[in-house]
C-alpha cells in the first residue's frame, strides 16, 4: 500500500493550506508514476535513497525542472516518508540524507 490518501487526510487534519495539499497530492502521484515505470515491484517500503536521487536527477535533467520545483518535491517526499515512519508503516526513511538544494540564481 502507498497510504497516499491517509497522508493527504492527515495534511487536511493538520490544517494545511488547500494549495499545499493539492500540490503534494500531485507531486506524490508524479513520483509514484515515475517509480512504477522504473520498478516492477511498487512497494513503498522498498524505496531506497538511490531511488530518490534517481528521481531528483530525472526531474532535473530529463524534465528540466527548476531547482525551486525540485525542492518542493523534496519537501513533499520528506514529509510523506516521515509520516510513514511515524505511523510505523515503513521501517527506513529513504529521505533521511536528502537535502533541499540551494537555488542557482544565474539561470
């Protein structure tokens, strides 16, 4: 299970802004779709830090997303996986060493 509906409900319960909730829903959907196309086993507990790094690289190099967009995705995934850890739905957090990157203001 992916527990996305539970996570979204939790964001609503916490009183998060509707724009944030909708953005996080979209980001998670995009991540899950990417992960499903690159892995035959869609088990959220099996996602590793290398998968997250590959996804960030995909956003940056393949989709040519700006750093601010990538940072929003990182923030979303960090809160999502933290939620799964808090609820004891997964044992390891693949986002533990993934950092928000400084934006390149020259581009």
